[in-house]
C-alpha cells in the first residue's frame, strides 16, 4: 500500500506540473471544451469505446495463445489480465511493471510462468510489430507533416530505431533456442551461486529445478507457436486492431472541435503522426510515461493542430489513454485484493498465490 501511495504522489505531482505548463505556456486549457467532450457529446464515449476495443482484442490474443499452449483460461480472466497489466504499467517507470504482474496474475489462474512468459514475449512482438508496420506504411506522409518540427522528427527516428532493435532481439529470444539458452544459462549460473551456503543450498537447488522446468515449458510453448502459422496470422491481425484503436484515441479529441473535415486523408495523417510518436512515448522514464507522454504528444501534434486547441486536446488524450484506464485498473486490482490475493513464499515451496474461496 505504501508503494501505491508513493506512485500516487509522483503521478499527482507530474500531472499538476503538466497541466500548469499546458495551461500557461501551451496555449491554455479550455474547460468548456473538456466538459463538452466528456459529458455533452458522443466523442468521449467514442474514445472510451476505442480503448475498450483495444483491450478486448488484446485479451482475445491472450485467450487464443493460452489455449494454444494447452492451458485453460476464460476470456473474462484474459480481459482482467490485460487490465491489470495496463494498470501496473501505468504506475511503473517506462511501463515496465505491466508484463511481470500479468505473469503473476496468469500464474494465479493456472498458467505457468514459463508458458505465460512465452505468450507475453510473442504478444509484444506482434503488438510492437503492428505499430511499426503502421508507422512504415505512413512514414513518407509523417516526414512531410513533421518537416516543420525538426525535434519531433528526430525523436521519431530515435524511437523507430529503438523499437526495431527491440523487436529483432525479441524475435531472436523467442524463436532461436541458442539465443534464449544463453540468456537463461546466465540466470541459472547466478542462481547456482547461492549453493555455496548450506542454509540457502536446499532452496537454491529447488529453485534451479523449478527454473529448468519453466524454461522447458517456455521452449515447448514457443515451438508450438511456430507450428501454427494460421493462428500467428490471426494474432497479428488482432494486434493491428488493438494497437490501431489505441493510436486512434486522439481522433475523437480532434474531431470534437471540428478542426478537420473528417476525411480519409486527415484520418491517415493522425495515424501517421501518432504511430511515430508512440514509438518514443513508451520509453519515457515517468510512471506510465505520464507527463512526458503528453509533452511529446504536444510536440508531435503541433505539426497539424492549431496552437490554441493543442493544450486542450493533449489533456483530453491524456485522460483517455491514462487516467480512465488507471481508474478502471485500480478498481479491478482492488477487487482482486479484496478477494484475498496474497503472494507469500513458503519454505521449500514455490511462491504461491492464495485466494479466499468465494
């Protein structure tokens, strides 16, 4: 609970600073437009609908891959795994806490860490690859639009290089046995160091056995994926829908102010800029990239949005992409906590997750 309080304070401070900067130096925030967007028009609901489509398609991917790995999970639990992952991603630097907590939750519902790790690595490749594909498709147009904002163009290039490098490493890690054997052997040797102590040795030996068992499951799961190309194509298509709807969260905010004629070219322009912006936004060091993401968003969309509307659109987008999912995620995590989820190490046993019977 103390960690949650610390994260809440950090998020609060960053958010206040962001709102202050946008209001006084970014053209001003129009509260009437915010009220209209979320409470008096359909645009806010359309934005929330896009967010839900993104979550549902991501949950479908989890459900499909878990079942493909011969484990069992309901779609509702897959959706909860997505929401929990989003929540913990939003309260940890650079969104790094989401996937580990998703592994913890999947372990709770019966999916082993080895299988769930393989699933999440593959999902990351598909999701990030989908954004890269959209960015490449729109690259020429994005360069033209961002030509007047050199700093944004430079950030886009850096983000594209980082993202491409990570995808290549993840592909090698997930599908090349030699690569992940090297990585896992390093971890195994580190665990083996603790065998020097008589007191720790039994636990270290047990941990090594469990580690080897999970690596075998990881290997079998990754191999199983490569043997089902039609399923992989389906997962990639769902990833395009999931990432694409996430990228389009900004579209209702712009459309609500009647800035565009809502033509196909303007739709593609938004997709072009947001896809490149996303490649750098998620490497920001603040919890869930809050504050820095809005700053980068403001910078990128200054290429096509008039300055007097830009601060308001940035805040609306920040609420849609961060604060609404954060609240929903907190409710889900709180509900799971009230059900009695506890992570407790027991002597001579695995870390288990207990849950009160309902």
